[in-house]
C-alpha cells in the first residue's frame, strides 16, 4: 500500500512581544537614574543651593525615579502581556490591547513582501530582537502590518515567507496556473 499524500503537520506558530526589546530603554533609564541621583548627591554635598531643603530635593528625585521606572515597567508589562502574534496555514494574526482587544489579520496569499528590520540597538543591546513589516496591496488597513518586539525574527521571517510561498504554490496548482 503506497500513500501518495504527504504527511504534513498543520502550521501553527504563536509568539509574543519579547521583553528583550525594551533593554535599550532600560539602559537609558539606568543612565537617567544615575544622573538624577548624582545630581542630588552633588547638590547635597557640594552646593549650598539646597541647604535648607534637602528633604524636598530628595522627595523630587525619588518621585522622578518612581515615575521613570513606573513608566518603564508599565510599558514592559503592557507589551509583553497584551501583544501576541499567530501564524497558521492561511493567516497571519496580530493581537494587541488590554481593555480593547484589536485583532489584525492578513491572509498569507495576499502578502506581497516581508521586510525584516533589526537596528543596531536591537542587535547589540536588545538581544537580537527585531520587527517584521508585512506589505500587502489588498490590505485596507494601510497596506502594511508591523510586528514589533520579535525574538528570533529571522526564524519568524522564514516561517512567514515559507508559508506564503507554499500557499501561493498550492493555490496556483489548484486553480490551474497563476499566470497573469
């Protein structure tokens, strides 16, 4: 008994926004924190400017640090827990949002091109994360879908590119050729 059909496993790849994409922001915030604390120490020890208001100066510096790091951790948790992506045999989906969930879907057969973008900061400081820009002439939401904060972006790029070319080839065979 010979089986001529291929035993293909269904494609279902899911991933989320990687927290590594915010490492350079954290590095910047560490630098800003050191500047704030250093400025406060300088004012405390070497300047008579804050002679009678050390307490209020340090309250201001502490408030600045709390706001700075509160913002960073808020963005971190929002992005890592609310941005998700899914690739299956026919669609590429992007989910985002906390209170209002937004789902953007792009049919693989309509994807014209995929661009991988990795900045110097992404490669050096952010542990190799990147973003993918998906171009489609038939997409009504602006002709491109941007997937950000992707860990192992080269691998995801290959998954998307392979899935779209495979689907286009299958569709071309089923419709009797795709010339035109």
